[in-house]
C-alpha cells in the first residue's frame, strides 16, 4: 500500500468544486515529459497555482517536476513506492464538491478537472494509479489504424440523425462509426443499461455512397463515408456476419445510414433510412 497520505489543503472555493492537492508516497512510472521546477520553489504550490498542472512529483533529491494536462499524449501511471523510492512523493491536483480534507485515498476522491471543465477520474489499481486518457464516462478503444477513440452512449427520445449529431456535439464529440465486434458488444451493453430489456437502437456515423439497392447488397460493394474526423477506417466490419445485418433497402427506399441495435441477443450493425427518427440514442466519440 502507499506509505503516506497527506492532504495539502490549499482550497479555493468555486461555484462547483474545491481544488485540492493530495500527496502520497510513490513515483511517476510513465507519462509525458515534465517541466522541472527550481528546487527552492514549493512543489505542491507550484502545481496548485498552475492552471495546466495535473500532477507534480518530488524526488528524494528535492527535484520537483510538473506534469501538464495539455502535454498528455500517452498514459500517466503512478507506481507504488519501493525501498528505493520510499522518499519520493507525488502530488495529485483534484477537485471535490466540498471543502473537507478526508484522509481516505481512493479513486472516488481523485478527480482532475481540466480548464474547460471536463473531468477525469484516476484509476486505483494494485500497482498504483493510472490516469485515463478519456473523459469521465467515456471508454477508450485503440483501433488497428493506430487511432485511439473515446466513446460514450447517449440516451435520447426518438430522434433523427441530425439531432443525434447535435447531442454529441454538445458533449464536444460527434457520431462515431463502428470498427470491431468488441466495440459493438460494448455499445449494446451501454444501450441495455440505459434502456433496459426493451433495448433500443442508437445512431452511428457513416453513410453508404454507392448503395446497390434492390439489385443486390454485397458488402464488397460498399463505399462508406464515415465522416467522423478520421476515427473510423475502412468497411471490414460490414463483412463480419456476426455483427452486420445490412439489407440496403426498405421497400423502394435505399437504407444508407447506420444504427447499432440488438437482434435476438446479438449486437448488430443495421442500415436504416437516413431520414428516420425511430432511433432513440447516439454513440458519440472523439479522437485522442
């Protein structure tokens, strides 16, 4: 376990939350390149009054390092102390809804709030702490193209694609496409949690640009414009018969847009009329 928990109670009252510094014995195991601070400066205060600082570390030598949120392009992990790093200290900058200084240390009170108001909850593991790259409530998926995507499911009333896109944009995201069966199952799990056994069907990004219509519906014919800021690549998912349920038409009308829905307990990519308003949610995403 961590050897020491010390609450550095510099508190600034705000309308929504209180900013605190919480210190523990530990060492930064991986993360962005930090900024070194003069050893004569007060390490926790230097982080506290730096709006971009999310974490500071103080080595046994007295060297203070500041880790900036804006520089975070990789994971940030804090390892538990060893005999060699017992005197190393890390300072978490966190926000809390009250001005108490509890000695309990867990991921429920380690929440970082960025300058634009987004919240990120540190994950407490057996090895130490890990900072999520996705905002609180969003799930990270690393795609084969090398793109990492954060996703969340949004429950809505019956709505069309335009309104679903607007709902995502209000969360600083956009409708996202589907790439893997793992993603499809996660999406359906979220829908089931939000909608219950009745389930639902949520809007995804994407539109078929060369729908063969009544003449045939072969996945090899598909040319899909995902229009989700490059998060989704290719059409391989349309060839996965365990996931895709594409009919191309609804009577005489071409079905060019996409929902994720459930059929007999299986999450499926379904094509629908782009003008339909029968979907009741959206899968939103943003690119890391």
